[in-house]
C-alpha cells in the first residue's frame, strides 16, 4: 500500500480507486484531467470532477444497490469517467458500451449484463436505447449533462 500526502502532517493511505478519487479531490487540482473541444485542450478541476461524480451518483442511486450493473453508452468525454466513478462509489459494476454498437447489439449486452440503469451521452444514443427499451430490463436512463428518460416517460433532458 502506498501513501499520498497533501501535506507532511496528513498522510492518506491509497488502497482502492475510490481512495485515489478522494485524494485527488482533496488536493484541489487545477487540472485533474484534460479534454479536447473545438481544437483546444480544456482542463477539468478536481472540484468539477467531484461535483460531476456527485451529480452522477444522485442520478444513478435511486433504487440501486451494491453490485447493480450500470451501463455507460458514451463517446469519449469528461462525463464518462465521472459517471464511471459515480458507479464505483455506489458499489455498482460499470458496463461500458461502444457507441458504434447497433441497437440490437446494445440490447444484447444490456440484457446479458443485467443492467437496469444506463448513462447516455447524446440524443442519438437516447433514441437508440428508446428503440430497444421494451427488449431490456432498463428502468432508468440517465444523462450526465445529456439526454435521459425513464421507462414509461417521454424523452427529457437530464
């Protein structure tokens, strides 16, 4: 087990991915990660990352329990690791899905994995999931700053 310190006095033991997350947020980093938008690299602070994770956890946790499967259907974007970390902190299992999968392939993976919740990145992915929703066990679709829908409702912005 290694140790990361914010200052010489307050050492923090790092044993899990969740520990790494909390250590990074506590260090209040100006650049926890970078993403590219319109040809420029933009920073995400550890505070922004932590807030995104909190928003994702709130969206996903209603009715969820440890070891539930939560799917992520998203392009490479800052919200992907935020939703992934939210799932890990809930004790859920992340099921990543390629955005290039067909609707039928997506339905197969969702059913085979037992997912009941899914994070979506865009209206395009929302419409893909809506087209197969009756074939799945999905109860909650959540957008992390993206599109979202609940079974039996019309599409809404998350």
